[in-house]
C-alpha cells in the first residue's frame, strides 16, 4: 500500500514543482521496455500481480500543447469522448479482466495542464496532496494488485 513515483515522494515533488507540463502519454510493453528518447517511464507494471503483459506508462514533457486531462474508458467498443485521443493498448493486456484504455486531451477547458503522473498501489493508498486519482483500478477484473493512475496539475 504505497505510492510509487519516479523518485521518492518528497524529493520528487520538490524537484518537479516548476516542471514543464506533460505533452504526450504512451504505454510501453515488455519486462524491460526501451524508453523512447525524451520520455520518462513510471516504474510500476500496470498489470502487477495479474499476470499478462508487462505494461508501463511513459510520458514526455514540453511541446506547445500540454495534456489537460486523462481518463480511463472501459470496453473494446466504447466510444472515445470528443476531444480525447485513445491509447490503443488494453491496460489489462493478457491478464483478462476489463478492457481498459487510457485517453487524454490537450483541449482547454478540462483543467490546468498536467505536470506529473504517479502510480498508486493499493485500494486505500492516500492520494498525495495536490494530486487527483483517476478512480479506476487498472487491474479491474484481472486479479492482481489495485493500481491507479494519479496526476498533479500545474499550480497544484
């Protein structure tokens, strides 16, 4: 029941207080995936404890168009909401469970740009101050540990 960040929680928040917002989000596959140049990988397997493919979120900072919101949709045939782009990797790939997909938007009106992303492990893990938890267990229906994506917006 811990929050897993790219670095230790307190240190991470201090170092990234003025970080450039995130402008791209991808899902990497493999036990030791190759991280594209300019991307940071969150170090927790999205399928942890559920089997299936090793999957990791990775993001890039910079660019002129920051991400303003991230959602998780459920179902293979689920429509992607207007203004959102779907990442075409099932977040439960090979593990069974619900078909879950991350979607993001860069449109204004969805909130301040997203500055940091974190993985929360455990159903009742406290959300760090200034962060928003996307309240969808990324292992829903697959067994495994409770895994949630958490984000911190610019200015939070």
